[in-house]
């Protein structure tokens, strides 16, 4: 399979080692892949040749499944692990019975070798297309949705390669299929099509600039404009850096390299400089670019305020800029300060869906994690966010007018309860629960829950409202799922397992402790420093009706690779 020029961090997430490998240049990756291929041949070559020598497909599939099962043993070498997955795909893809294994191999390749995501997704779309063609009856709708999901991901990969025309055409051709199978993803397709249509003029301008630079590498004006478009319109400072020269404007030379660094790696002066620079980029940007640059500017300035506590003129300037940015973002967002996911009926929800699509950050062990969100109570209380807490994780809920934060540490915890007849029975409970009153059911509320090195804390509207030491230094990775608007049974016998009957505007997951003292909640939560971010404007609809339980976008939101929930930034 041919490699694409580049590829996005997929919604399934990429491992930290893969993220490091993605920073290598093409020649270095080719060399590493060549060495891994040689090592694979040394270990597995004779087994591959043996199964290929027989006419039966069963031994091909058995070896493919074995290679997939051995993935954890190769976790420390993404190139060797990718070689195993590629061979598993090659062995399983030709057989109708091997499509599930082939699809799993491609999903793993998207996490291991994201620089080739376009190639992997093209193959995944072909698998889904074959499965859809063979489907009959009720299976046809499910297979159609799977094909649509994979094709939307391919469109995103094309857009990441700046191929906006191709991304638009992919979505345009997908709409008739969605309507034919009565898919609830038609809105997703139209939203993506509109997004790529808006980017087409920018893509055309970028293509012209690239032609100018190729014809005359000394054309600094073309380089400057192309860098501006990559930074302000595409949120891609790493791509902009490829066109940086010693003759570039001083602010580009100073800021484009630092814009590639994680927020945690920047000091206060860096954050202030970057925040003001992104603010300057807003005026010349498109509507879409204005929002992007404003969010980046706000994230940097907020980090500056967190790091620079001295009440001086510079701090006042940064605080004033944030208020101005909030007003701009609110005006760009439209009438509502919070565009919300609305859950209009409570309903028990199923467990363990889409586990394989969890981002790598969720599956890795952690010693720190913060989940923060905006919520508005409705008629029914219930679980608001569940991050794998039935085994090891965190869950936030509203019960009896109290915000509750439950935590599990992968150990068994139980208590004795009596039934109506006076008989005792043992039921599981969370490792720890803390809670605090909801200030006002009729007003939007910012909630943050935090696990940091053995301590739990609950923050409501920026104020520390409850805390507890649990003595667990680190938590195993999540193996179950992430659910918003419901839970996977993470109440562990402690809460009534109902979904939340209110509104959620945004949910942010961070692999660090964001809060150590009282703070002013962000009206428009930024994505910088988060490894996952969910908000209504990334969903097919802002109003989620639970009456159609089998639809992910309608009954509750689970971590998905179809664009409804997306990794935005990785620390």
C-alpha cells in the first residue's frame, strides 16, 4: 500500500511512540520500517510462507489473528507492530471471513502509523464497501453506516492533506448512500461537505502559493502568505514550519516553532507572546479561521494568567484580551453562549460499545486526569460523563441535586445491603465518592473533577467544593469506554443507572491536573492541553433524542471514530 503524503491523528488516537515517530522525516521512517520488515521476516517469515503455500484460507486467517493478538508484545516498537498489522491485513483481507480481522488491523495501523492514514483509510473504505454490498435486510443499514463512517474519516484525511476538493467530492458522493439506507449520519455528511466547501478557496490559494514557491523558492511573499494560511486557517504550524526561512518576518521566526510545542512546555513569556500573535492573526482570517485563531489565542493567554500571578499591567492586558476574545467567539458561535447537547429522555444505556475506538490516551495508565464540562440540569438526574469507571476510571453524575464524582481503582470494593425480606447481599461500590450541592438547577454550571497522584477533587463554578485522598498513585488504563449523557454501569451498584436528562455544552479530557486553586471558568473552553474534547458543534445535531436508542448520535454519545467525538490535541 502506498503511503500518503501525511495524515491526521485519527479519532482512534495515536500512541506516544507513534507521535514521536511521526516527527521523523520520510527517509528516517522508511529506514526504520525497512529494519522492522527485516526483523519481521526473521521471526515470522517461515510461518507466512507456510500458510501461503496451502490453498486453504483458514491457516491464513489463523496466522493473521495470531499476529493481532501478539500486538501488546510489540508495543515498544511501532514500526515492528505496524509490520505485524500490515501482514495481518494482507493475510485476512482477501477472504470474506477475514474482513473483521482486516478492519481491526487497519484500525490499529491508524494508531501506529498515522503518517500513512490516507492509505489505511482507503483500504478500510474498500472493506466496508464489500461488506455493504454483501449485506441483506436489516444488516444493510448497519453496514451502510459503517461504510459512511469510514468514508467520512477518509474525507478528513484528504482534508488534512489539503485536498479539500477531493474531501468535498467524497462527501457529495456519500449523501445518496446515506439517504438510500436512511442513515442518521446524513447530517454529519452535509456538515462535513459544508466545512470542506468553505475550505476549497483556501485550498486553491494554498495551491497557487505552492506553485509560486516551487517555481521560485526565493519568493518570500508567497512563503509568508502560505505560512499564515497554515497557521490561521488550518491550525497546522508544523506544516507552516516547512516554509520558514531566515528571511521570514521576525514574528514568524519566533512564534511558528513555539506554536508546535505543547502548552505545558511553554513558560509564561512564551504563552503571552503566542497569545498576542494569534490575536493579531484574527483580522485577516476567514470566519472559520477567526474562531480557530481566537481559541488558540485564548488558550495561550489563559495559560499565561495561570503562570503569571503578579497583578501588573501585563496581566491586566492579557485578561482584557481574553474578555475581547470571549465576546468574539460568542458572536461567531451565534445566539447561544453554550451550544449544547440536549438529552431529552432518560434511558438505561448498554455497556462496552466501541471499545476498540478508544483513543490511546484513555487506554494508557495515568497518575493525573481532569474532566471538566459545562452542564445545565434538566428534569431528570443521571450520569453525565462516564470514563470507564466500572473497573478503573471516573464518572460524574447529578443525583438528588448534588454533583457526584465517583472513582474506581481496578480493585474490588463491596458493601452489604438488605433486600425487602431482610436478606443480606453483597453489591459492588466505587472505591470513593465525593459530592457537593448543585448551586442552581436553572443556570449553567461548570464542573471539573480531578484525580491527581492519589487525591480526588471536585470543583463547581471554579471553586473547590469537595476533596478526598484515596491513596492510589496511578490508575490502569480504561478498557471499557467513554460515554456522555449516560453510563456503562459505572455506578457499580451505587447509583441508579440512568442517563442525564439535561444539557451538556462541552466536555474536555486532560492528562494533567488543571486546577490547584479556585479559578474563573472559561465560557468557551479551549482545547489546548487536552487530549480529547467534545462539544456540540462537532456533532451531527445539538439536540439528542433518546427515543432511538440504537443510534449513537441520538441516544447517548460514546467515543467514536466517525467525527462525532474527536481528538483535537495531544500533549
